[in-house]
């Protein structure tokens, strides 16, 4: 099947090459290009900044509005989610949020529906975890140094006690 232009499933106003309103069930994986040969200007990420960014994000439990759930092809008993608010995320990671344009649902109109690039948020979390790993390694080294100091002090006290009794 070949189609040129945007395709919509459960929507007559697709905003991307494929726009799906509703759940997607697949048995495979979503594959994305990540080959170094198609990239340029590759620089290491600042994992300290990524940790700081993740610390600024708030995570919420919420329910989708019934009219939005219906418009998106979601069952009324499938409205509960956990996630971020696009407006808050936009303040921390502007490139993780995109405006898709106007949307009408259940008598409501939004001029600028915001969507989140969860892959971008995931990668920010990878960097934050790497930074936490570095911090844990540093703390582990410091703990070992302190344990050696305590051992040396204990031996020193023991030897000092032996000299007084001997």
C-alpha cells in the first residue's frame, strides 16, 4: 500500500505522516534510526544538566477528560494515566514538546494542542541515570576511604593501648 500525505486512524485531521487516535497494539518494536553514519555534530551530553532537568519535572496521576478520551478512541474505563504536563515539560525541555495545531473534541476547541516526544524525555532520563551512577561511584570511593581511615585509627588506638600496658 502506498499513500502520499498524512494518514489518520480514528481522525479526519491527521497532523503527522501517521496520526492514530486510540491505542496501538503491536507485537514487534518501534525502530528508529540511530546510526552514527547519518549523524553530524555529535557531542557528549551534559549528564549533570540532564539530572538537573529531570529533577525539575513533576510526575502526575490523572484522568483524561471523558470527551477527549472518546475523541481519542479510548474507553471510558481507560482514562487513567501517569505522566507529565506538556506545559511544564516545555519550560524545562522545550524540544520535547510540539504544537500540533487546532483540535476539536466534545464541543471544546483547542487552538494549539501540545504533544510530548516521550523518546526525548526517555533519553534525558538515561543521562540523569548515568550522572547518578557517577555520583554513586564517587560516594562509594569516599566510603572506602573513610573505612580505611577508621581502620587505621582503630589500629592506632589499639597499638597505643598496647604500649601503655606493655
